[in-house]
């Protein structure tokens, strides 16, 4: 289903989010205070506008109140990011996601009601570190301080065995969410499904349990 998004701040992060949403077929309003940034995004957004995200009148004029999802991607100017987020929540936007530069910025965004706070550099750094330390980990998403999801190449000892045989939840305390095989993905696999050479397992669990699972050969 087509959704409507507004992105305020077109630095590297804002441009990447806008372009991806637009290419996925969603309606994207891209906004920046800097006209040259807005010019660059014109072909990769549904609408684009030069406006100050801290100016309530300008935001209302853009029809921001009609958007369910707004992403505040103003980075270095922390004051502008906070004021913009506050205005959007006051205007009544249901879902406001904001990019935080540091811990204090995060705390303030949380207090003023940001619905999700993103730390792209931190999150990406973590994912890359996971790739670096394990040649089996394909991707990594942190869900909380304790839980993560990892994509991992199926260890040799699991090849040609069914999930029933492997009894992974009992042995490792983790759950297989899916099995990727070439371009196919089997979501919620059944006990009789077999793990084959080259399969990628999508696994959810506590970090310690996932580590034990990753260390299996
Ligand atoms: P990144 O690290 O993602 O590249 P930047 O901090 O470099 O982020 O970019 C943030 C963008 O936000 C810049 O293009 C800047 O012009 C824009 N910006 C800064 N203040 C405002 C504001 N008050 N209203 C709208 N856009 C703003």
C-alpha cells in the first residue's frame, strides 16, 4: 500500500531515506532549508520544497499535518532538530522519527515525544563490526540491549538436517525466523524443513545464545 512520508533535512541520511522510499513507490515530500539540497532531490521525490523545519507556519503551509510519518533528518543543527520534532508532535503527526547526533540529543528527543530515534552511524558501525568479527554473520539487527536478529550462513553440522532433528530452540535457546535459499525466503519454516548447504538462517534470540549459535561449525 502506498504511504505518505515527509523528510525534513536532506543531508546524506535524509537523501538516502527519501530516495529509497520514493523508489519503493511511496509518496515522498522532501524538505530542506538549503535550495541546492532541494534541487538535487527533485527527481527522487514526489514533491520537494525549500522550508525551515523550525518555522511552524512554513510547515503548515506545506500541508505537513496530512502526513502520518515524518522523518527529521536534520543532523548537526541539534537545536533545529529538537524544535522541528517538537512542532511536528504539537501539530499532531502520529509518527515522528528523528535522527540523533548523540546521547543528550537522544534524551531530549525522547522527552519531547519522538516516536523513534535513529542513530545511523552507531547502528551501521555495530552491524559492520559484527560482519568483521564473524565470517558467518551476514546481517545483524539489535532489537534491545539483550535481543538481536542475525542472518547467518548455516553451519556445516546443520546441513541436510531438518529443524526437528536440529532442535535448535532447546539446544541454543534461539528461534529460526526464516531460511533464505538463493532468492527465496521461507518465513516461519516448519519442523520438517531441511537446512541445505548455502542456506542463510535468520535467527532471533538473546545475544549470548546467538553467540553460541554463531560459534557452531
Ligand atoms: P547528514 O549527516 O545526514 O549528512 P547533515 O547534518 O549534514 O546530516 O544535514 C542535515 C540537513 O538538514 C542539511 O541539508 C541542512 O541544510 C538541513 N537543515 C538544517 N537545518 C534545517 C532546518 N531548520 N530546516 C530544514 N532543513 C535543515
